[in-house]
């Protein structure tokens, strides 16, 4: 029995989408994960619909669960989720005690109001708490929490060392500081988990003020030791050496880089703002072109070399473009139907899940299909199949 000709393209498509096992050669560049995560964060910034925000969090969480490794920085995603929940709770607490400008007619409860002087007009502490202001604060807090969770997904999936290696030579010094700052939270979370596990094995309590105080000192000590080790390794590798560049090239580099980065900041603000999507994208693209020209010239000062530079293959571009597609679709949906992305709270109405923005958010699941599978995840996925073969 021969297969039909129509099944041959289907087999080729399945073979192309079948994710290989990750190794040093085919690992995705860290920039691809960050572009994907920033695309999801941009989409989250365009909406306050809790259903869409929950869908974006689910997309980010599924990709992290499917493609994160066993590295220390990959364990920080749970900490970002807790931080997001804390932000939502803090936003609600501020709304309850400090009030809100959102008018409402459904009173939930009333707190004693603290009288304030005349110069503090417009600010109140206590008073009437309405359901409308609580719902508005909940939506606002969920948006900020989703942004944090998307950034946490990038921290859990991207290797900081590979991200530093992919930076242009002109940004190498600043990149070292940024990468060290980004790895502080994941490494601190890993140290806390390690110390709590050790205390649990010794039969000591892991909760309470006393336990936190006893864990905090070793965590700070470990951070200091890592800082000293990083400084020693950087000194041994000749960090800070620069080549001789003419003054005119230096000045041109500074002007192009600063102007381009200002354009990128203004364009990004336009994309994130509610009314700036029209001028935000052209300004962002122009800023990127100018900044890349400045970074190209500034790279002449760097005398460092790269060992095994990251290559952007088809899978890396698919991962990066999936996040960009989600952001572009959400921006377009906000221009076409803004009410669907920003449900009203006065009067109170139940949010509705818009079809096309929800379908666009699912594009963010593409990295879970095309990105190389970490060895630990591949073994976990193959274990049920192997068990079924043994039973058969």
C-alpha cells in the first residue's frame, strides 16, 4: 500500500516542525526569547481585559513549562508569578485605603475617612469603597502583573551568558552590568531554595522571621562571593581594553547611538500608549536604524573576539516573530475595536473574550512547538511512550 501524494507535504511539514533535542549547536539565541517575551508584554500593555491577560499569562507559562532547562535562572519564573500576585494585591489595597477617581454606585463597604488639610485636596484616606473602583484596580493590577510575568518568562528561558555574548561591542560594558543585574534575582531565588532545602533536611524550620533572618545572611554572602568571582574572571579576560579610534568617529558614534536610542524610547512609548500607535512604529524603526549605525561604528573600540557566535536560524526567527505577531495583532485590534480590549467598569459589565485577539495571542505558543527541547523535557516526554511500549 503506497501513500498518497498529498501525504508527502504533510510528512515534510511535520518533520520540519518536529523540535530536535537542544544542544550547544542548535540552542536558540537569548535575543529570540527576549523578543518573544517583549512581544507578549507589548500585547499585554494594550489591554485591560482580564480574559486576554489571563490568556497571555497561560501562553507564557506553557512555553516556559515546555522549554525551560534545569539551569538556576530557569527557576525564577515562580518568583515572578508571586511578584505579580503581590502587585495585584498591593494595587487593590491602595485603592481601598487611598480611594480612586472612578465613580461608582455599588458600595461594598465604608471605611472611616481621615480628615486632611486643604492643601491635600484630591487625596483621601478611607471613605466609601465601591465595586467599580475595585474592579478597575483589579484590571490595572493584572496588566502590570502580566508584564512582570512576561519578563519573568524571558529570564527563565534565556541564558544570560548567551545574551551578553550576542550584544554589540559598543554595548559590551553596559551589557555586563545589565546581565549581572538580571541574573541577581534568579541566582538569589536558587540560593533561597537551596538553603531552605538544606534546613528542611536538617529538621530546622523554614518559615517565620527567625528562619528568614538565618537564610538571608548566607544568601547575601553567596551574592558577594559571586560578585568577586565575576570581577576576577573579567580581569583575567582583559575586560575594559579598547582600541584607538579617531575623535571624529567617537563623536559620530555618540550622536548616532544617543539619537537612535532616544528614537527607540519614544517609539516604544508610542506603541505602549493608547493613542500613539500611528507614529510609534515609524519612529521606532527609524531609531533602530540610527542606533544600529552608531553601534556599528562603536564596535570598532572593542578588541574582544567571540567564541561560537550565536546563529539566528529559522527556529529563532519563528520564535521572535511569533511574539512580534502577537503584539502587532493586539495593536491592530486596539485600533479597530478598543472597547473589546478595555472593558468598561462604569457601569459594571462582564468582560467578553474577543475572538481575533484571543486567536492572535495563541500564536505565542509557537515556541513550544519549534524551539529545541531541553534534554530533561525530552526524557520526560518520552517516558510515557516508553512505558506504553513496555506494557504492550
